[in-house]
C-alpha cells in the first residue's frame, strides 16, 4: 500500500517529467507518421521492394523499409529529451542501435548472410554489456541459483540479447505482428519505468511505442509497408535492453517499485516471440539444419494454416501474451522457477498441439509441385537442330 501511495505521489509531484515523457512520445509519433509515407514514395521510385516468393505471404511487391521511419523517430525524439550527462549509458545504447539499424537496412536492400548478421549482433551486444552496463548478474532463485559470477553471467547475457534480437526478427512474418508485440512490450515496460522514477528509460520506451503506433497505421493488413530487418532488429535490441533493466531493477527490494518474481514477469513480457524462436530453433537443429535457415514453422504460419487472417493472428498473439503476463503477475508469489517452468511448459504444449493437428500442407504442396512438373514434362518437345525432327524426351533423359 505504501508503494502504491509513493507511486501516486511521484505521478502528481513530477509534472515536468510527465510533460517531458509526453512530448517525447508525441514527437516520435509525428516524425514516424510523416516519415513513413515519404519512405513509401522513395521506395516506389527506387524500386526498393520486398519481392514475393514461395515462402512469403504477400503477393505483390511492397516496400520493406518501415524500420527507417521507426529508427528516425525513436532516435530524434530520444536524443532531444534524454540527457547523456544524467544517463551516460544511453550513448552506448544508441551506438548499438545504430549498428543494428544499418546492418538491418543493408539486409533489406542487399541480402546478407545469417553469419554476417550474427557477427554484428555480437558486436552490438558487446557494446551494451561492456559499455552500457546491461548484464545478468543473478538468476533470482531460478532452479535455486542466485548470484552469477561474471564468467557465467556475461556469456548468458550475450545469449539472451542475441536470442531476443532474433526473436523479433523471426516473428515479423505477417502484417502488424512484430509491431503489435513491440508496442505491447514498450508500453508495459515504459509504464513500469515511469512509476519506478526512471524517466530516461520511460522516455526511451514510450518513444518506441509512439513510433510503432504510427508505423502500425501503415502496416496493418493489407500493409502498405513492411518493417524489414532494420525495424525488427531495432525492436529486438531495444526490448532486450529494457527487459534486462526491468528485471535488474524490479528484483531489487530497495527499488522504488520492487516486484517479486520480476524475472518471470520479464520473460513472460516477451513470451510469444521468445517461445516461438526457441521452438523453431530446436526443430531446425534436430533436423540437422542451421537454426537461421528459413521455413514455415512459426506460430503465425501455423495460425494462418488454421484459417486465421493477419489481424486475427495479431489479436490472438498479443492477447494471449497479455493474459499470461497478468496470470504470472498475480501468481508471482509462486516464485520464478515454478512460474517459468509452468508457463513455458504450457506454451510449448499449446504450440505443439497446434502444429501436430495441422493438415499435411507440405505433402499437398509437394504433390502439387510434382503434378506441375509432370504436366510440363508431358508438354515438353525436344528438336534435333540438325534434322529438324522431334526427339522423345525419354531418350534425352536417358
């Protein structure tokens, strides 16, 4: 009760901070809202499109540079209002974001290999960990483990950051999904940071929230523009910074707003993209493939094959994530271990049931391809140029 009263006092006694956060969000929204139509126009003139193929869901060429507008809005609004003197770690956060944005932009324009993107992700993570001071120093009682030595905590932080960055990159498969999940994550964490009297992190969170809200106006189905890797990698990097900071702060009993089982809550805020990525990576590795090789096994592909449309899938995924967050928050007295094991067990079970109850879409597709090839073969004619006579195709193949 005392904490709630203290938070209310902070809310009312800091009108300047409230106004600063509000201005940051408004500037971010306006910049993104004005920039994205210009980006669509430029992409149209320069033919910078995402070309449809057999794995992608859209049928027409669409610009995939929406992340440019989000990045400009986030950077411009944040740099105007966040003081590097009071919050020196943010200069390193933005350094890492610049790297991630430009490698994503290059991938949107000229496709890069997964290895090159992975190397850049490691470099960006190193900046955040060693210069920005974001690192995992405890497991907060998960499996009975508390404090982590740096020799374990730092490698684990690298793994978490790279995993989260790729989680948002991989979940960006249908209109509005990555943006909708990113909006949910930043709104929740921004609210916590504001109540916890951490205005810089609140401004950072709400700046991205506002930019994503403007982007979603153009990205909801049928999309006029895609986020692209420049946007999804950016969201993943920001989300990793915010959630690791949230867990570190909220788990501290001396914080303005401590929360028990904050680690479980933090993980569940990112549950849908995180669980989907872990599941898909595991399937690929078990099949002897690279975890970064593309396929159609993501949760949004499964729900599409179940008959849901883009908007319904976004609503289902975001709503399910919010419900799980609420359940974990109200059950936080259970502790991190029991909560995380229960949530991930239930989530993987649900995804598994959805997957195994799908129709045999791959078999049907394979049959269609074979039938098509047979039809082409039946209509094929080979001519001997010296005699001008038709030759049976079986002789050519033999």
